[in-house]
C-alpha cells in the first residue's frame, strides 16, 4: 500500500510540474502582432513574454492601415505623347493588375506610362473610360516596386457618405508621395465635395475610406471669387471626387477580363519620381 501511495505522490508531483512550467515564447513575427492594436494605439506597443520581459517595442504608425496601403500602391500616370502627369492607384481587380485614375488624365489616349519607384515604368492599356464620371482604368503588367491593393469599391451614393473620413496619396505639383486626409462635405452633381488638399498632379489619386475601400479619385479643385473684385482664386481645400459608385461595373469587369497587355517597358526615360528626402515607400 505504501508503494502505491508513494507512486501516486510522484505522479501527482510530475503532473503539477508539467502544468506550471511556462513555455518559452517564439520570436515575434508578423502574425503575432495585432495590426488593429498598432493602428489604434498612439503610444509604443510592447511585446512581452509570460514573465513580463519585453522582447521588442513597436512604435505605432501615425498612418492607418488604409493609408499605408495607399502609399504602397500610389503611382504616377503619364502621357507618352504629351507632358504633365496625373496620379493613380495600382489595384488587383477581377484577377488583373489595373491602375485606376481620372478620365481627364488619360484624355483620348489608348496607352499610358505608369511610374512606380526607383525608375520603374510600365506601359498600360486603357480599357475603360467614363468622361462623365471622370474615371479611367488601365490594365498593366506586374510592377516590382509597387504593391497592388485589392479592389473593393464603395457602391453607395447617398447622404450617409457625408462626414466620412477619407485619405489618398498622390503627386501634387513637383512633390513626391503626399498622403492627404479629409472628409466628405457634400454631394453635388453626382460628385463628392470634400474638405481636403488637392493640386495639379494629384488628379486621379485613389481616395479611400477608413476601411480601405475605394471611394473614387481626385477629379478637380473648386474655384472661388475674391470678394467684389470678381477675381478667381484657388480653394485647394475644396476638392471634387469622382465617385466609383457612378460607373457601369459590369462593363468595367468585361473590359478588364478581355484586355490584352501591351509590351512592358522598364526604366523608361524620365520615369524616376522627384525625391525630396525621406525613406522609400
């Protein structure tokens, strides 16, 4: 009987040891980090062991997840025949790589130069253009220096959009990758009137909501009058957005699926975006 009692005590002790021995944590990786926590927190996020030891400290980004993705997908859209440039967004739509921009950026041209980073340029085929809404879609080859965003368009167009927070990344004037924030102020003439910055060159920039859904693209700036003088001045904080909800999505899908890719061109002359310092995006 004593032998059974002794064995029972030893077995119980072993079980208690196995239950109370903590497992050593593995090295943190991307799947261990709560991206929503990083986004919501304004202070550094600490990754700790079960003993409370700090393994690593992550500084929470000042950009939302939607803004970070928009920066990684922003491109320049240039004419192969004329000067100037617009902006656009590199997306995956219906299984194809597509750049979305403004219709007035592509004009009546059938192919456009798309600038990525570090001198990368590809040539894309314009497959859909809606001048009334001011949106255009260009099927492009895979880009090495840009990361495509999944195509998730906002289909609604009603008063619920007013007050919605927005963000976009574009290339106004001579600037390189500016990320802009704003909100929907009004709905007029089948367009969105927003309170956000816009300037020449930012036309075509993809505008996203806080959930990372594509709302539309930068279409133009409003113009005001200077008092009794009747002089027009730019109101760069009143920007018109071409809403993607107003286009024919079925026709767009058919055009994208049947499009043929043009020849890929890289390191096209003049492709490199102006750099004003800072890190590569």
